[in-house]
C-alpha cells in the first residue's frame, strides 16, 4: 500500500465510503464537481492517472484543445457534510494531456503555491498568513428573473430594525443559531473559525471570520466555506448571497483579508517595535506595492459589475487608496488593537466574495512582492498614513475605480508586476480582460427596473 493510499485509508477509518467527489473552481471562482463510485481500484486510478474533463467549460482552454486531467489533492480530503451517501471529497490539481501530463500552468491552486514560493526566491519571507472575513446576507425569500419580458428581483427578510446591525443581540439577530451550526460544520471540516456575528446591514447581514493560514489553504477554506454556507442555507429553506451589494442603501458585503508574512521560524516578518504601527520597512514596502497597483488589482479582487455598487466613496466602504491605523475607509487598515508582535499585520479591505480567491490573493501577493523588490514607500507615494478622515477634501487622495471597466483599463496599463515568476501571463491577463468586459457589456445592455421607474412615463 502506498503512503497516499495509507493516508486515505487512515482518514476514512470507521466510515464506509461510497463515493469520491472531486472539486475544482473555474476561472470565475464557481465550484464544480465530479463524482465516482468509491473503490480501491478507482482511488488508485485517480491518484496515478487522474480523470479527464473538458477544460473549456472551466474557462481554462479553447474548445478545439480542451481535454485536461484532474487529480485529487490528498491533503484536502474530507467527508462531504452535505451528501446523503458517505462521500470522500477532494480539491484537485489540474494537468495537461501531453506525453508527460505536465502540471497546467494556470491551475489556480498551483498558481497560489507558486506565488508564495516567490517570497523565498526574493529573500522576503518564508511564507504568508491570511485571515479572511466572510460577509454575506441571509434572506427568507429571494426571487429574481431577467429575460426579454421580465427584469426584477424581490427579497424578504424577517430582520428589519432601525438600528445599525453591527453585533446586534437577540431577538433582532435572527440567524445566530444558523451561524452556530455553520461554525460547527466548518470546524468539523477542518476550517478554523475565529468568531461570528451580525454585521452592519439590518436586513440579515452576517460575518464569519476564519483563523490565519497559508495562501493555498486559505483560498481553499474560502471556497469550501462558501460551499458549506450555501448548502446549509438551502437545507433550511433560506437564501444566502455573497453579492457585494444585494440591497440598496444597506451595507455591502466584503471579503476583507488580514495578512502578514513569516520567516522560517514562523516569526512575524512585518514586526518592528516602536516604528509606525510596529511595522518594519518590509511591511511598508509591501503595502506600498499593493497600494500602487490597487486600481489594477480591483479587476481580480472586485471582478463583478455589482462590486462597484459597494465601493462608493463617503461611506465605510474602503475606496481611498491609502493606509492608516483603524481607518476603515482606507484600502489598507492597520488594526490598532494588535499588541502581540506575532500578530502585527494589515487588513486589505476592498475585496469581495465574487473574487476567485486563488487569483485575487496571488495577485495581491505579487503586488506586495513588487513593492518590496522595488522599495515602493507608501509615504513617499502619497498614500498616507492617514489617521483622520480618509475623504478629507483638503487632502489629495486617489480612489479605487468606480466601475469594472475602469478596473480593466487599469489592469491593461498596469500588469507587468503580475508576470513575475511566470505566475500570470500576458495571455491570461488579456483573457481575463475579455471575459470581464463581456460581462459588463451583458449587464449594461440590459434594461433595469430602476430605469423603468425613471424613464417609462417620459
């Protein structure tokens, strides 16, 4: 028995596994899966040869050359909590169908690992740590339709009160039991939860924050976390959405990313006692790279048309391209409450959960690496620090793009930092610009309900 076979057999001890489920995200971040009956023979085949699939349907390849192979990543094994039959689930690796079945260059999970390796290649750090905040809304009913004769959405929430919903207590926090149950499932699935609470939106906005992990496991946890939350909501007859702005004049939902680097001894690579916010030069350069490329990064961290209904200046949304302690309107917020040197970090606030986490987090790290390599000092670039009003009219401040088209234009003119280490390619960047431009054109050409209210009777 091979070590891999032993590891799987040991993991499934006491469980009569009936199916194997292989999970992989497409380029947009949607999760797909393929299920096979479980047997030792099938497991050996998957580990050795993998199984073929149509890469064009995932956005990976063109139709005329679309055969690809997926293989299970044994380290991601878990018993799927939402399958009736006992099912062993894996995230996958993607390979080409050439003579040697070489790894696919743009396998999203491979991109994440290769990006993190660049930290060591450039002598910056040994690894990274990421702590994501999952924000979402829960509705008791949601209906929507878009076709030639209908264009509407209708949502209903049992939560409706006048107060700010942040940390609101019972009886107004209707879904605390849902979050409790979700937390237990997440923890059982190996996804550690820091805490959960009601968020600002008073029509059912929630947050579950996860503990720190490396880049690839964190991206996996975001994908699987969304899978678990969507499935639990479906079981309970609820409607859950990670849309950045599902409700007019309600708080938007983000995917804030707390982030720092560590050395080989797992010590924080950003810490320097007594400096600004206890951040050393490496941390400041890293932040400088992210802020310099923030507009282009939006194409990956905020890749939907709906993303820019959340990123509106003048509210708590993080649209100011600057940094500061405790400033939630800034793209980069440095938590002021951090006292432990090991936890010294910053929070990148613009992303939302329409992002593909593998691509978005890889792009963020490449921007940070670019900042360190080129010594981009955010203070000299005019990015702060700003401790006061991030929208002070007396201060010249740059803002994030106001639409996906502006983000794509920024990416078109500023993407050389993504090509470091051949993580991204010119082809991938141009492909991303095309598919997101097509999305914008589809949405912009569609009459919306508000247009009927404004113009129907003219």
